[in-house]
C-alpha cells in the first residue's frame, strides 16, 4: 500500500507544484516508485496522454520529475475556465460538459468516487504518492464538500506540509492565519510548515520562526530559498507574463484573455539570446522576429478581442515581413472563417484573419490525440524545418480544412510568412526549437548559437535535479520521511 504526503499552500502560487515535483524527484532518486496526484486542477494548460485523455500539465511536469509516464489518474478532474463564471469540466480525461461555478460547487461531491478510483489505481503502481492541494485550505467559503485540500487529505489520511510564500510578504500571517481557520481535526493533519521563496540571510528569520512554532504549535520543516529553476508554471499567476526585455531574437506571443497551453514556448525560455514576450496591446508588439498566436479556450472570443484592440490589424501588417505562427486556436484564427453551428463557444460565424486559406467548423466532440511525424516541405524563412521529425499532441474542438486536401493533411500549413499547426509541443522535440531560432537569426542577418549544449528534455532533467538538490538542502527530509511512516490508511473506512 502506497505511503502518502500532501503539499498544501496558504494561497495560489505559494510553490505547491514545484515542491511536489521536487519531492517526486527526491523519492525517485532514493529508489522509490513515486507518483504525483491532484484531485482537481483548474488550468488552461493541458496535455493529452497516450490513451487520448486530457489532464493538467502540472501533473505532467511532476510525472516527468518522477520519471514516469503521465496518466490521467494523476489528475482525475480538470476544470478549464471558459469565462469568468464557468468552466468546462473534464473527468477522467473526457469532457462531461460546461458548468457555471455555482452548479459545479453543488455537483463536485458526486465526483468523490471518481477521485478515489483514480487514487486507488495510482497506488497500485507506486510506493509513495505526493498529493498537491489547490489554492488554500482556509478558503472558508469553499470548505463545504471540499475535494482537493483537507477533504482530500481526510479521504486518504494524508499528513500535510503547509507552504507559505514569503516573497509576496506576510508569510507569518499567512501560515498562522491558515492554521487558525482550520478545524481542529484539519489542523492535526498539518505536520510541518514551509517558508518558501526566501531571499537573504535566514538568521534574520529565526525570531519569527520561533514565534511561529510557539503560536502555531507545528514545526517549521524548512526555509526554502527562491529557486531560479525553469519548469512549467500554473496558468494565471505565472511570472512568464511579466514585462521582459527584448533579446537578440525576440518572440512576441499574443496573450489574449483565454490563452491556453503557453507551455508550448517554455523550450525557448532557457535559450540564451532569446526573449519570449507575452503581449496584450499594439504598443507592446514592437518589432519582433516572430509573432506567435497560441492556443485559446475561446478562439472566437479571443479573435474578437484582437480585432477590437487593433492587434489583428497590426499582425496582418507585420506579416508582410515577419513570420507569424499560429498553434491550435491561433491556427484557427489565421484562416478565412470560423463557424460554430453547435454553440460550442459563442455560436454563429466569424470572419477569420484571412492569412491562411482555411475554414474551421467547431464541433461538439473534442479531438484528443498524440501525434508524431515529419514536418512538411516548407519555404521561406522556416525552410530549415522541412523534414524534421516532430512529436506532440492535438486538443481542439474544431475541424479545419480547405479545398486542397494536401493543406488539410499537412502538419504545418503555410502561406508566405504565415504558418499554422494544431500540434502542441511541436517545438519540444529534438532540435526543432534551435533550428527555428537559427532561421530567424539568419533572416535578421545575425549569427546565433545555442550555448546550452543540450536538448530541451536534457535541460528539464537538469532542472528537476537542481530542484531536488535544493529541497534536500533546505527541507528536513528526515522529518518528511517520518511523516510518511504514519500515512497509511484503511481503504475499508472510505469504501
């Protein structure tokens, strides 16, 4: 029977995902079969498994840290926001429908059997399961019928490590306030506190740590420094969206309101001399070496947003000399038209950007599949990508085609400087990313050489090891292993 430990946070972006990933790598290094688990994830960054099932990318990242294949049982419930008050609900990798927040709040308790079934499947394969919570366990308006924080911990009798974010200030109030808002039986599950993202001399914290332990009655198990590891972030609070300086090769990614799967561009984040800027206005575009239209959870709505704020007109103007690449929803936008006969998004029809000779019709069924193959013969700036082997996945609600069947079948569709594809992760494989950047450099008349000397997968491995090394140094791993010894539970008591 698997041992369990759970990482909860005082707020979103307190570092739960990275701490979970780091513990997964540590336990793997120590010879254990380890797997991540998050009962419910709210994210627009998703992934398709080998079975064609959809799950949150945070658990994919953690599975990579554990060096195991991602499985949908690691994230049985995925919520993908469609607007400010509702989400698409995905259970065990398949869509069950769209729900307003209130409707889902009343419905979610019915998903407990699905959560436990997924957890039981995972524990058959693992010695240790590292569970990640969501948001904060002290969100008292959401505690009723909780299935992702203390409710999840109760289901599987998990000891909890509670992490606070000192970088955003008020970490002592975060931790003590959270503990004060917990019920006694919930607080008894918290076995250790973590002060995360610390910068400076830890000795300055010592009086505060002593008082924190006295008032909270729970030991501080580590003060973890701010780590400059480059691994995938959760959606809305990612630091990637902050303003960045333009480098030798500059990529402008359009950040529309419902941007999804921006992890497609993480591969460029570690490349020296390359900037990835997420832009929201005409004024921010400047003169990039390439413009990228990423995925979208509301393609028609986001295209209207670009049309209204002038971004569409600017992109069309720049496309005369600047490569424009659309992926998934961005690819659909580049076509001649989008039709939504079943009101999958907003209903009706909408003129596209008319940069590619394509038409998209939204469908009720979501396309979910992993794909591999060879990039078609391209011309112009990106000719060097022709014949490159790719691997990725498709996840979209529409079908795109045009009169020439060769266009419909091509993995990358091109018209002059404009390129489009449905394949997420297409830049991750082999040397596609570095070839892409070198092609942009050649067009610009400058020399570019990626000095990392490793492919993207190797780079991510180095980051997981760095994360594990840091946590080993600053976390009390002896205490963590001690918590695991009391983490077994009796399946019979939860049916």
